[in-house]
């Protein structure tokens, strides 16, 4: 674990854990590092912090990384009522937003085991909604379940502020070269 402040979320965080002996990739050890504030931050996106095509989903929704270690990451989000739909029992966070948060946690865990010249694309994503998510603090904990040369299997769990399990997810990530048509940057 890092020295990054956990905002009270990462203390004894439940959720999936990576297998023993999982090695961090170059992306974890070289490309992410402490900022001037001492928090771990992503490298700048091309074209500035919002990238060439406008705001990034993390900026738009206000996601915060609260755990970052090899094979495991947690992403927190203060879900506002504006992103909910009404129900007789009160506002419910839209399922696509729950899925996006779980996907961010699994993707973050996957990045930690990739080398600098590797990227990934999601080949399969499954979500099980166990309880309704309501406005307030939601935390998704993602972990690598298995890493092969070409595929990363990951899982995530979503919790509310009382650590009640709300949803689970699993995905298959296909490892690709970082350069080229399917990669993350041109070469």
C-alpha cells in the first residue's frame, strides 16, 4: 500500500484480493508516482489534464482513488442524487453508473500488472446488482484474479459507506501492445 491518504475508506477495506506472488508491472512501478501533494496521481493525458477530447470520466464524475497496490485498487465516488432515478423507496443510482465504477476499479487493478508497452481492452464484463445503490459514498474494490501473458481476469465489489455489499463484477481484459490501432497511443 502507498502513503496516499485513504479518506477513511481504505482502512480494512473488504473486497477481492489478488493472488499471492502477483508481480507489479512497469506501469505501476514507473508511470504512477507521488505528486507534490504526496498522493498518487495518473500521468497527464495528452493535450492536458482533460485530454484532447474533453473531460475524462474520473474528472467528470469526481472519482477518487483510495487504494493503489499491485493487483488491487479501490475507487470512491460521492454519488449525487442528480445521477439517480426516483423510486418509491427513494433515489437509486443508475445501474450504468454502478457498472462504470466497478469497471474503473477492475481497470485500475489491471493497469498495476501491465508493463509500459502494454495496454488492455475489456473483452467481457458482468455485473450482479445485489442491492440498490443510493446517493452517498460508494467504493469499488477491484483485484486481479489471474494474469496470463495475453489475458487478465479481474473482479470487483461495490460497497456503501457502511461496507454493505451492493454489487459484484468480473471481467476479462485482453492484453495488447500499447502502440498501434488498439493501443492507448499512436506510434
